C-alpha cells in the first residue's frame, strides 16, 4: 500500500487474491494483523543542512518528493524496509554482496550468505534467511539447509502475486538448475530470474540474478 499524498491520511492498497477473497466474505475474516514500512522513494542525499532559509527547511526537498503508490509486484516495492534496531545498536544490518549466478542445465549450486552488523553492532554473523526464487521453473530441487523452521505463509506474502515464486528457509540455499528443455529452443538458449534473500532476524534484503543456460546450445 502507499499514501496517495503527504497532506491527508488517505491510503491506497492493492490486495492479493487471498485478501480479496477474505474481504468479499464480509464476515470479519479480513483482518490486517501485521504490516511493514519502507522508504523506497526517499533520496536522503537531498537533505540540505545548509538550506538558505534555515535548518528547519533542511528536509524540504525530501518532503516535496512524490510518493510511490501501491504496486502489485513484490520485487518492485519494500526493498528498503524500515526496521527497529536493538538498544545500543550503532549500525544497520546488511547482507554481503553475492555475485550473479550462471549455471548450465542440471548443475548444482549452494549460496551461503553473510550478514554484517548483525544485532546492529558491527558484528559479522550468520542467521537464517528466506530464499525466494521468482521463477521456480528454472530449478529442480530447491532446499534451505540448516533451517530451524520451514518458510511460512507470512514469510512469502511479499511475493504472493508472483505465480511461480518459491520460498524456503535456512542458513544456506542448495538448488539444481532445471534439466527440462521446456523453456529452451533454438532461439532461447538461456533464461534469467532472480533470487531474493531476506534475513529472518535482521530484516536485511538482497537480490541476485540467476541465469540458466541450455545444455544443448
């Protein structure tokens, strides 16, 4: 959802198919019990402490920026979630960069992320992650390793509008590139999707490109 403007409390929301189903019942079963906030549209470099009209106008450019309205694609929103750091935290957690992956059909791969500033105190640590591949047709076998729990419906809500997404939970991700030739032909020799990784404890998020190349090229 998104605020339509910053002058009135008017909210624009797009419901998932499940949300629309519950709302249509009109029996009280549609209830919002959790929510998240993000500032994807904010460019903090525009904050100007040297504004000629005084420091009270430092955020004027930011406050006048147009705000993003609700979009139905989970990959295009909520990429900069607002989080609450633990008491005494002095750094924002983030997941270390992971290079784009290119595999030939049938090849296997393991992703082992690392979270920096875990707990907000310049620590390098290991946590569990939600691994979401946006097009699961490109994988045969997709498994979270060393997990304490399976990914729940709440974990995957962000991508519920993407029909072929698949989410698993664990400290590491193991998967195999598809062995099927259904997506390839003489003109389409490779297919690309994305894997989104979100820290369960930190809330940090990162995405990387996954390309599968046909073995019959």
